């Protein structure tokens, strides 16, 4: 088969682009730019898809899904107070930091939840994690998701109501979303991430000085805590739905909105991967 030729597999229902040069051995690829450590075999895809379907079944029938959906719908109602709320309020879904779902049950079940959101809100889903392999990206595309083609570091300016899904993501991604949409356009962002409240209360103030947007938004951010009742307790722990009602945003002083310095993150031992770091090995935390 020639390079780039397309093949399909009946059992998995998969279309796979085959490449001529295939690496036969596993190499350590910490930042996973998607070419190394990527076996890309049908066996592998079949196994990943089997586990995905199992996760889907579990999530679909779980009370956990209801908690997420009720919290999102409540935030929509509160954002849209006094107006008619339709099912099409959310126009876009963006997911960062899902993780390597081929080898992580947390990432796999989070992906199953993301697909439920896609169906429920009937919107395009855009996804990016620099560690995803080529096989994982192809699986996501086959599931109907759009792979974001470059590392935007969470700096996505929204012009329609967008649901961000950041499962257990580094604080930098949340801070960058806030920075990029700083001002009243935050009312178009609904963010599922680690609880903002916990980030603030659990971090020493010295650790928060690089996350100015996270700290400054405190008076205007509303959060709905998501109880962790899933059968697997390390998949949806410490999550909340965050939203920014316009009335709360209007109480923030102009001085706060005028602040627009580009965030700089000096501590590169967090799990955040910026454009520069994606091309070099991980640094070790200081001992
Ligand atoms: C703690 S892991 C969470 C993985 C998984 N969601 C979980 O709960 O186990 C953080 C994830 O954020 C991803 N990440 C780091 N920088 C990112 C970036 N610039 N854009 C998107 N994802 C990023 C990492 O690759 C990693 O998969």
C-alpha cells in the first residue's frame, strides 16, 4: 500500500491512513508529537474502541452525566436570565488536555463524556492535547471531533457561547482562556475544569502570582460544584462548571479589565506544554 493510502477495517468500522515507514519499536516520547510510540495497528485500534464503547456505556447510564448536564443547563439558564433558553445555546465545544486515552482510563472516560456533550448540544467539538499520538488523533477524527491543528495554549478568543472542557488541566490553560477573553466576552465562556475555588484556596499566594487572571476574576466567577459519584473515583474528582453572568462582570472595576499583560509562566515543571516546550524535553521539578 502506498504512503498515505486509506484502508478500512470491518470490525472496528475504522478508516486508517497507512504510512509507508512504520516504526517497529517503542521509543520514549515524552511530549508525544504523534509520530513515535504510535503502533497504529488494527488490533490496537480495536482494543481502544472496545474500551471506549465500554466507557460510553458506563457514562451514559451514570448519574454523573446528569450532574454535569444539570450544572451546564443551570449555568445556561442563569446566564440567559429572563430569556428563552433553547437547546442550541452552546454553539461550540473546546476540549484541552484530555490526555492519552489509549492508555489512561481517566482520559478514556472523560472522552466518553465529551462525546455525550457533543450529542446533547449538537455542536462541533474542537480538541487538542500535545501528547496525543497520530492513532489517537485519527480515532478522534473518526468520532467526529475536529483536531485543533496547533498548540494555541488555551488562547482561543470566542465569539459564540463556548463550552470549554479542561479535565484536570494545568492552571495555565484556564488562566490563558481568561486572559484571551478578558472583559465582558467572558459571559460567552462556560468552563468545566478543576474547581476555581479550590485552586484559589489550595494554592499559596506565592504560587498564584503568575495566574493573575484566575485570581482577579474571583468576584465575578460563579461555579457549580460537580459531586464525584462516578464508579471510578479518579476520573471526575474536583470538577466544577464555571460561568460569568454579565451582571457580575459589570461589577468588576475598569482598572481590573484594563490589565492585559501577557501571562508568563516561569515554572516549567507544571504539566503545561507551551509552543516552545513542545519541541524540547520535559524539565525536572527542583528537588
Ligand atoms: C494532568 S493531565 C490530565 C489528563 C487527563 N485529562 C486526566 O484527567 O488524567 C494534563 C493534560 O494537559 C495537557 N496539556 C498540557 N499543555 C497543554 C496545551 N497547551 N494544550 C492542551 N493540553 C495541554 C497535557 O498534555 C496533559 O495530558
